[in-house]
C-alpha cells in the first residue's frame, strides 16, 4: 500500500512539473480541468444517486471548462467578470455559512436534497478551477505552487501535530482522528510558510499578497486560509460519512480519489484569489 501510494505521488508530481514548465499554459489548464472534472464526478458519487446522469454531467462540465479556458487565455473581460462578481462570491458564501453549519451539526439536513448538494459541488469546483487557472495565468507557476504548498504544509503539520500532541477532538462525529492540537499545528505551519515565502520567494503567493496587505494582515490571511483548508477536509469527511464510504473513489491508487487530494483546496482557492483582487 505504501509503495503504491509513493509511486502514485511520484507520477502526479512529474505530471505537475511537466505542466508548469511547459512553454504554453495549455497543459496546466488541461490538468486543472481534468482535476476539476474528476473531483466533481467524485463529489456527485457521494450525493447523487444516478450514475449515468452524474457521469454525463461530469463530461459536460469538462467540455464547458475547456471552452471557458479559451476565453481566459484570450483575456475576455466578460468571462472574468462573471467569475469574479458572481461565482467566486457565491462559492465563498457557501464555505462561510452552509458548509461550516453542516460540519458543526455533523449532518447534512434531511431537507437538503441531493440536487442541492450536487449544485454546490459544481459551484465550488468551477470557482476553484477558475481561481487556480487565474492565478497561474496572471501570476505564473510560483504563485500557484506556493499556494498549493501552503495547503500541503497545513495538512502535513496537522497530521504530525495531531499524532504527537493531539488530545482534544476537533469534530469527533465527522472526523474522529482530527484534534484541536493538530489543527493549531496546521494553522501555524501554513502561516509561517506564507510569511517565509513572502520574504524569500519572489513571485510566490505570499510575495504577491505582502504589498497589498502588510505583515499583520498577511499573517491573518495565513490563519484564515489554513482554517478554511481544514473546513474543506471536514466537509468532505461529512459527505463520505453520509454516503458510507471511506474514499471518494479509487482513481488514484493508494490515495483514494482526486477529491480526497484536493478537498482542502476547494474553500482556499476562491478566498485566495479574492484576497489578491481586493487587497
């Protein structure tokens, strides 16, 4: 299992490395589009009872994103305006209100239909796709990779801090393994990463935010983004418990599904781009 997990991680890293180093943005946009399509299919596997419908809808979703990619590369202002004034704020509202409410209650309300959860998945994933694509197109690979690394820092530090120091359960009815001590370690690591990269990595996400926010607000941004990453993880755990499954799929051998790998990215990406746009 460990060997399979390591091999899959190496292959994924090589694919990402090839995409970010390509001479054109299309390989990365294609990778982000495929990632979003797979994650949407997996989200819908957890909430939508009709396999043919969700498979067809996921294919349609990928095709639409492919068309929109052309508009983004061409710099069409109307496409950016729709995302930045409508879809990104709606996604942010979802992660600010309904998602935390469901996680705190440790249940999806019975009156919340599968169609509503499926629509929420489409909204959050298209917003995530746009945010990551926009950051890459506007600010380059360093900004995108450093933002991903912030989430990885939070996840890895939370795991080790939780294993060594964890005593108090964070959300026992949703994810029994997570602790407040682990969450604090993850938030600290992500914030340190954001501040450190603002100093020594030109073009990184932290370096882009620093002149807009200043040091105190940059630290607060690191705390908020790390907290949102934990929320994304907990919300997927809630959906999996509701569906009675361990992983969102088995698309990535040893790792589960694509959604399992990017659950923390979903709330972070829309907030990250709005910090850049509004800062």
